[in-house]
């Protein structure tokens, strides 16, 4: 119900002319021919297609076009309502209108059984012809259509001085260059156009979504600015799109296209970095100079496909080869995290040389094709590897590694962390690494216990497990990790490992770690019901004979990794979030409570994404894996202090662009200010693109590294 209300709210803000709509599943109120006037539905008047499935028709008043729903997210052009004026209303019903039907003078009524259109004229509903002429608001655009529009001939094939919908659909090459045109409103009727030339005009914005057959496009010599959205045009041909090449339209910030490969190809053909398929500004990546030299030095086989001497985000995403940095003097690995589709990464400054890093952190998340990771003689201090399902080898040798996390790398077979500065590994570190056949932790100073019980077959690979033995490559040569007290393994591996390592620290722990039966207090009944539904969905057998009134233990809640979506987000019937702080395995969380305003995330060490809606005003805590924060239709957020979240990468704000500005401050870690500013994405639920862009810029200016006042 919460999401439905959000949708209706967004629709109500689309236009001053928008009225209430029927919730009838047939999209219209049932008609009784008694003339009561209650059998008509009010439709949407807006420049944008409504998302509510209950709406059958909508009228684009900018383009003068009437659309009818053809599917869940598709619309069919019915025609133009010539003479439509702001304030007119469009009704519909499953019949012709009656005299007693509601409606003011000049309002419209559509018979949905045959799509005939009526207008109230002198108090009576009269059928009107909507095929007669499409609306072209810019007189210069219309004049060009009538002279050169149809492949340098007239679009007006019957010579009556007007352009009908059928005439528009017949055009395949639309050429209207150097015609002093300021607006292409009405071009959506030309649905079969494959070539559009509109160069040398005064266009600042274009809307071409309906031209899905378009293959060639030339908009050079205009005044385009901001974002040009071509994402609905899948047939655009590489090398046949000209918008920003040669310094044209310099105020364009980005051009969104349908896929990454198309973005890369068009960036190459136009010698730019402004084409993107991600929706993010396709900026050049900032690299350490030595790293950049190595990557650019790969030449035609490397990622710099347009040979401009820089690497854009789309170029990095499109590159699927390996990266080898075999040069000394590297001080930062920043930027390598953008190459999400590479197959291998190797960093080696050379024998007897060391890369001394000023920023010793590296995070490789969502690298689905990465197979090997090798970093040697480099003072890396922190490493995060996540969602790399093809990764078989990690080798971080002779560095300064102090912290490492590896998750969702289930194919990993070799792990070498030899000669680093590790003093401990989390109790759950090896839980997902069940396929390991070789482990080398020599040359560290690990204290306490290790748990390898999740790893199978260690008894047959005992010779490749090197944790406690003498380190022959260390200086001095000595037995390392002397303060390890116990290493838990499966029963059958104990003797083989103790013999191979010449130690007695390997011990059995049958069944793994004991269950944690600490009770988690969740006082809110609706939250308890939600948690129980989630647990039953995860493990129906275990919870078959339990109810939501039974106590939840830590072992219970540790099974839950996400509370998101229509079925499992925290909705507006939850007023108390007590207990959520114990959900230590949560990775994704959507919050839309009613009453609760804050949540401490300190205990949620694995949390990566959170959505703040409802009455949520802020979050607190530190030390989590939090990467993305979404603020969704939430005007309670004013000051957001996120300085404790070192992994933060992105903030998304989704709200109506016409709503009052409410965010006063967003405080983030000092080293994240630039990337968070650039990455803040504003998703408008209503209003127009200009106001959305202004609001996005305003909110980006609110990002700072100092505390909010």
C-alpha cells in the first residue's frame, strides 16, 4: 500500500491539470446509461507517460498528442487534439458521451470502445476529427517540414498545407537543418524515421523517445545543454551519430544511450567521453601517473579505444582483458576499481623494488570476470574483494596488509598472504571459501584462533597449507604466527595438517561453531511478523511449527541478508526499529517506518545499501560496509552525517523536483567528498528535467567533510 500511495502522489504532481483517477481494474468506471455523469474517468494531462496502470489515456500537451495504453509500459498514438488549451480536461468511458455527462466547454470525451473523440461545443458533445492535423508548435519547424522535411521534399504529400499523422508516419528520412528551429515538439509522430538531420538550429533540448527506428542522427551546430537522453533508441548506428564531435554543443554534459558497447563506440567515433549507458556522468578516471602510463601503454589492445590519452568510465567498463602494471613508483591504486570486467590484475614493480603507497586501500567489488589477482612488493594495507565468482587465485605478497575481506568468491582455490602485517582474521573469514586447496599465511603475526572448518579436503592438500611452518623467504627465517593458539578444522584433517606443519595447533570442532542462542529483543509486533515471514521464506522446515511470537535468537536473525522490496521492506506499519541493530548479516535494507527517525548501523558490519523513507531522518554508526544510501520521497532528512562510513560510494535522492529543498548538509569521509559529489544522482518523481538538474546541483553542493552544524 505504501508504494501505491507513492505512485499516486507522484502522478498528482505531474501537472496542474491532473485530476483524480479511477481505481477500477478495467481502468474506467462502469457506465450506466442513466445519464448520471458518473460513468466517465478523468485521464492524465502531462508531458510524461504515467506509471499508474489504472490510466488508459494520457495527453501530452507539449506535443499535442493523445496516447492510449497498449501494454504495461507502452503507448499508441491516437492523434492530435487540435485547439487544446491549458485547463481542458480529457474524459473517457465505454460509450459515447451523454448530454448530462460532466465537462466544461471545450473539454474532451473519448469513447474507449472505438477511440472516437468528442468535444463539448455550445454545451453539446460533438464528435471531432483528430486525424486532420498534428500539432507542430514551432512555426519554423513546421515550415521546414513542409519544404525539406521528407528527405528534402515536403512532408505534406496531399498539398493541403497541413501535416496528418499518416503523413508523418510515412517519412523515413527527416531533414530540417539550418531552419532556425527552437523546438522539435511534434516529432514523436514521425515514428518510422531512420534518419534525422536537424543540424544548425537553435535547439537546447530534444525528446526523441518515440523514434525507436532511428539509425542516423545529426544534431551538430545547435545549443544543446545538460543531458541528452537517447536511451530508448536501440538502433542508433556506430559512427552515424553526430552531436558533440568537433566541439559542437559544448554545454552537453552527457548523452545516455542504450548499452555500454554503443557508448564506447560513439565515444570513439566522436572523440569524446560524454556517451554513457550507466546514467552517470562518463568522467575521465583519475589515476596515479605510473598506473596511467602502464594502462595507456597497452595501446590498441588496451582500454583507451578512442586513443585520446585518457580512460573514461565507459571505456573501463567495456574492457575485458587483463591489466599488468610492471612499473616501479606507483603511489596509489585509485581508479582500478572502475575496471569491473577485467580478467586479471597484476601489480609488480620489479625484483628488489617496492611500490610505496600513500593510499593503501583497494576495493574490488562486483568483478564477475576476474580470475587472478596478484599484488607483490606493494605496501597495500586494506583489501576488499567481493562478488568475484570466477576468481581462483589471490596473491598479496610482501606488502603491508593489515585488513582483508573476501566475500562471494566461491571458486577461490589459492590464497597467499605471505609476508604482510596481519594480526588477526575474522572468525567468519574462511566461511565462504570452501574450495581452497592452497593457503599461505606465513610471515604474519596472527594472534588467537583461526577457523578453517568450512574448507573441504584439507587432509589431501595438507602440504599446500602454510600457516605455522618456518618461513624460508622471511628475514630472519623463523616459524611465524607463533601466537596462534588454535586452528579449527574438520576431524579428518587434524593429523595431516599437524604433521605437515610440525605443530599441534590444529584441532577438531565437530559440526563447526556452536549456535548463538542469545535472544534478540524485537518489541514491535509488525516488525516481528515481517521477520518471521522472511525466516519462513528462507527455511520453511525449521520455522514450520514456530510463530512470530516465539523469541528470535542471534542465529535466527543471522540468516537474513536483506529486508527489501514490496514484500520485505520495513513499511509504515512499523513504529519501532529496536532489534534491527542486531542484524549483523544484513547487506541491503529498505526503511519506510512511521514514527522511527534514526537507526544505529554500528553492529551491521556487512550492510552495503540502505534506503531511507517514511519518517527516517538520519542514520548513525561506523565500521560497516555501507556503499550506497538512497533517500526516497523523504523530506525529513535535513542533516545527514555519514563520516563514519568509510566505504561510502554513492547517494541517490528520489523525490519530486518541485518539492521544497530540504537537505542542508551531507557530511562524508574526507577522501570521499569528490566521488560522492560527482555520484549524487537525483531521480525526479515529477516536475521537469531543468528543475531536476538544478536540484541535483544544489544537493551536490551540500556535500562536505566537516560535521553538519
